[in-house]
C-alpha cells in the first residue's frame, strides 16, 4: 500500500454534547470489543463513484453555477436561502467539521483501470496534494486537476463515523466510462455466461487483497492495527456499487442489449465473486446499490431485481436506495466547462449536496441492513499462525466474548463452515471465559512439508449464537530438509549469440548441476535435458549454504529461446529451481551485408566492389556515372545518373538477402534532378518486376514515390508485395522531403540518405512484421506493422526476382526514376540505428561492412529492487555515452538519465533509477524504452 498521510485531529459531533451528558457517558461501562474492529467497505463503480462534486468555490464553479461544499458551509445569506429550500436528509446534520479530516475514518482511492493510486487533495491549496491512505476528508474525488473534489464516500464515512464507535475504512476503486458487463465482468459471470474477467475487477481485487495483507502484517506485530485506532481485528462489511450509465451503449464484444439484459445477473455475480475472492471476506458479504442518475428503466429494474434475489438467498445481504431529489435539478456541468446541458445529468450536475445526499442515504442503508455487524453477539477475528514446526503448529485467534466451547479444525483442504463434523481433524479447546481477547491452540501429529488450512468454531448458549472464523493456513517444514535453492538469474546473452552466463542466488547441497534446452523439461533428470533439442547439462559440484552458483554457457544457438534450471541434491532428496527463460542475441552475421553497389571505378562500374558478391549488375540504356556525390558519402567519388529510361539489374538475382532472413535493411543515397517529373510513383528499386516488365509474383518489394505532383511529391515508400504479408501494399512509411519541390522555388534536390528496415523479430513489440524508416540518419514517422500481426515468425523469404535499379520504358511504364543514386547497400537483418546514423553522417562507409561488423547495441535490461534499472551495452574503450529514455516512443525520446557515462571497455553496465516513476505512479511505467548514444 502507498505511504499514509498522517491523520489530523477531528472532534466528533457527539463530543459537542452538554457537559452533563458528557459526564454521564464517562460513567458508562467501557465500550464493547466490537469498538476495536476496523469496519471496511469496498466502494466500486464508475464516474459517480469516482466523485464529481466540488469542495471549494472558484471562478469555474461560479461560471458553471455549481454549489460547492464551501458554499453550503459558508453561512452566507445566499447559502442560508439555498439550504432553506432544500429537502434532502443530510441537511439537518450539516456541520463545518465536514470539510476537515477525521481521526476515526480512513480512505484510499485507486484507479481500477490500472491499479494506480489516485492523488488526494483535501484543501484548496494544491500543495496539500498527497497519494495513498489518508484520513477521510474532501479530496478523494475524480480528478485533482479540477481542484479538491469528492464523491459519496464523504457523507458515507461521516455518518458511519458519527453513529458507531468502530473505526471505519473506505477502500475506493473506480473508473468512469466503464461497464459492469465488460470492464468489471466478474469471474462468476464468466463461468456462467462466458466472456473474459474484466480488468477493472481484477485490478481492484488485487489491490484489496494487498490491503488485507497489510492489515494482517500490522496485527501480527502486536495484535493491533496501530495505523487505525489500535483496532484488534478487522471486518469486511459490504460492497457499495455505484452506478453504471455506460451499459446503455455497446462495449465490444458485448452489445448494450446484452449488458442490460444481464445487468441483474452481473450484479449478483459481482458480489458472489468478491465473497469467494479471499477467505478473509465473509461468505455473506453485503451489497449496497444506489439508484442511478441515468433513469434507464432496464438498468434500475436490474439493480432492484439483483437486490431482491440476493435477499431471498441470504436475508438482509443486499440493499437498494434511491437518490431522492438529486437527479433532475438543472445546475452546472463539471465536464464541459459550460452552463448545464441535459446531456450531463448523469453526473448529478456536480452539485455538492447531490453527492452528500447519496453518501448519507448509503450510510442509512448500511445501518438499516446491519452491514456494520454491531449486532453480532459472537465473532472471531482473522486467525493466524504463531509458529509451525515439522509436526506441530501454534495458532491464535481473537474472540469477542465468552463461549461454552471452542473447537479448532484442520485439514489439507477447506471443509467449509457448515459443520465441525465435516473436518477429519479437530481439537476441543473447552469453554472460553476470557471475554474479548486472543485464544490459542496447539496442533500435533502433523506431516512435514505439508500445507494445512484451519478454522475456529465457537458457540454460546448465553448469547444464543455460534460463529466460525475465517480460514487460516500454514505449511510445516521438513524435519530433515533437502537442499536449499534460491532462484536463478542470468545476464543477457552476449552479442555473439552463442554464449550466456547465469547464476543461482543460494545453494546448499552435496551435489549441484545445471541443465538447459530450448523447451522446459521439468523436474526430470540431467539426461532428459541433455537429450532434448538444444539441450545440455553440467555438474557444478557441492555447494555450501548461501553460496552463489555461476556458470557460463557456450555453444548455444543464436537468436534462439532457452530454458535453464539448477538442481541440488543431498541425502534427503533433490530440489529444482524454477525455470528461467532467455533468448540468445542475434548473431552479427544476421545483419551482415549481402549486396553493395557503389558505382566506383573498381572494374566494371556496375559491379559490386571487388566481386565480393555473386551477382553483377547489367543494364539497358545504362546510366552514366557522375562525380557529383554527397559530401557525407564517405569514400564515394562516383554516383549513377538515371535519365528516366535507364536501368540496372542483376542477371539471376535470387539470393539478394541471403537464405530465408527474418529481417533486412535497405539503404542508399538519393538525389532528384528532374523537378518537372510529375509522377509520384516512380520506381527507384524493385524486385517486384522483371527487366521486361513482367511480374515476379510474391516475396517482392519496391521503393517508389519520387516525383513532384504537389502534396504527394515529397514522399518515398517501401511497398511490400506478396501473400506472406496478406496484402499487395503491406506498409508505406513516408521517407519525406528527399527531393526537390518546384513550388518551394528549388531547382534541384539535395542528397539524402534513406534507409528502410523490415523485420519479423528482434523487436520489443514483436508479434509480427514491422517496418522503420530513416532519413539522413534519423527515424521518421511511426512504426509500421502489417495486417499479419500474429504472423508465426517464419522467415521473410529471399524475395525472388531480379533487383532492378531505376527503370526504362518497358519495365517502368513511364514511371522510371530521374535522378542520382549511390552506395546502394542491402543487409540481411536489422542494421542498428546508430550504424545507420553513422553512415548517413559520413562517419562510416557501407564498404566497411564487407568485413564482420561490430554491433553497438543494448545487450541487457534488468529491473532491480527499489525501482532501479541495470543497463548493459556493447561499447568502445575510452568512449562516453548518453542514455535516452521514453515511456511510449509516441513523441520520441523524452529525456536522458545521464549524458556522460564512461565506457567500461567492450561492454558497459550502469545502474540508475527508473525515470518513469513519479508521485502519482511510484512503481513506474510497465514499459520503458532506452537508446544509447555515443558522445
């Protein structure tokens, strides 16, 4: 749970009684044990549960004509006149203390869409903002961007706090615009009517169980909830669901008609699922449902029907209350910032009194239905395990009153709370005469290394009552323990793609070993692992307690998934670590150059240099050579000039990218010359058509789009063609601005470097094919994915067909390129962005990749404790680096975490704080991107 804001003093209204009455109360008997029970309510729902009422008056609320809490409490003539005409129930108890924090009621507010804690703003001062648990006050509303706001929780907590001596906790989790039928769909509804459990339900229950865990830990210290009035136990009392306007609209995969028809059933299944979600939640947990402002007859009928059905099963287990005169008065609109429109009535017009009345009536329903549990004559707190030995256990539980007899029952599975006789193991603890206190029990004859569950049962003839505790659990240890193993860890495999290192955090055994394979072989044996695909094993010898096991794996397959496990053996048995899955890095050869045409005088000017590659370029209406080259094209002295009817092509071009690559990169220098060319679909390069204009079928690509026909004239596309992509035009990322624009007064274009990357793997968002575009070394546009987002990851193919550069009349049909090209390079694999930038910036020449390149790439990212990140990359000796980061890449990289990291040699590792953490999100974003730049 987030850090708590310390409570501020609050004087209850009952403390304002006359002195004589106060003296009489002081002489009364001490409060019952029930006063020491923290009463917990779950507040779940949509935008009106979030809370749309304003606490303080501002220029905006004046403009929108919204009465605020500050206005209601002001005592001004206008407020007095306004209150005089009010018929709402809460008015008689309205008190200035309602704007201050209490010392007996606490709350927390979560965003159910993602589980993040919401900010709280109790005052008009933005500096008073905090996150997490705090004393109940205004400010637990929808959005602190609008200042302090509140919902039904304020009056609910005030009324309950004033009318009971028990401390109260309000656990809010909500999100506007959601639906019960989809976003909150409970597990019970899924089991009965299909679909998927809603993420808002899941996130809310995860956070609630964490809260109960915190309470248990607090009780385990000294038996008291020190943070909540020193309560000695807690009780989950009810769920308050409010309210559900969006069920009137389709929410795929569910239609509005379906969700409205299911609404009553879904409400019942909501409480069924929550009751079953945790043993600490009572099986008769109450449901509180408020009337909606939407006035949809089907939905309100569903709310009432659900309550009636629940009460027919368990009397007084559900309550429905109406929202009186809070629906139909036309006041301001907090959403649109304009005077009230009937389109916004479903937020009760943001009036303070509307949300106060709703909370007040909700508290009344709680009191009428008995959800507080004050009338329970006999009950237990949550049971706990004091100590568990290999054959015995010490247990304890708080009880609130004397009992004729107490029994503890246990087994390896829960036998329910219908009858003590349903449990195979029981121990009669006899009569209890200690009143409200904690009683203990000792269990014997247990089996070692076994998980048990247990409950307490008590009955009292004097109270005419019986009670069951919740379910406790414990696990007995081994009498003679087998080896102790920790969890495996590993460093990301090295860039060679054939090695990895791994470590086990703890070991204590006579013999240890390590096994690995492409697929998990389970807790079998070393021989099974070694015989599996990609498998191997190694004996690591004996290991003392708390000894790290380290081992370097070699001879692995590049770009492959592996699973590894450690195992350890002693005289009492063998244990296995959990499996650890990792993927080896891409081999540098995976992005090795496969073709390069530099148009330099090293023999036939159209050959690739020095005959390195098998396919030579021949031509028709061959282009001329020019000494006009880009000043940034390192090592270049010549380029090829295409006149609109000249082309170069390979004689038998079938292996341009190597055998079945799963990624490739195409890059080149380009300069347009004929600014009067009016065709924006000119072909610069293609494997899609043959020299005679015939098509080559699937597995082909084409770079086109250099022309000057207005808005489309400054675009360049890499177009994919073929059945493997599911479309003739799989993606068309714009290269942009790599040509002259006559309408901008240019007479000739500049040289530009263009690179296209296509891959089906090796990417953080991998799940299909994607494409990237670079112009002059920088990314342009977004990331382009094809229709086959679930492509099975098979290779892209070798793109059958001859490589055509430029085009002539027969081949290009009047769409042949006019301009210059230079240093055309094709790679099998993804050329890293840093290498593309180095070529475009004149720091490197593609000719340098005729030898094996060195990859400048991030090789490891690990999340460490305390929201720290460990980053490792291949580096150069004596270099310095900057680490850039982004939360989503939508606007590029947002900043850096440091701009002068010193190289560690061939590999550099640094540790830094997660840059995405902030006050509203202390755990950081689940996804963050990094880029390394060499200074």
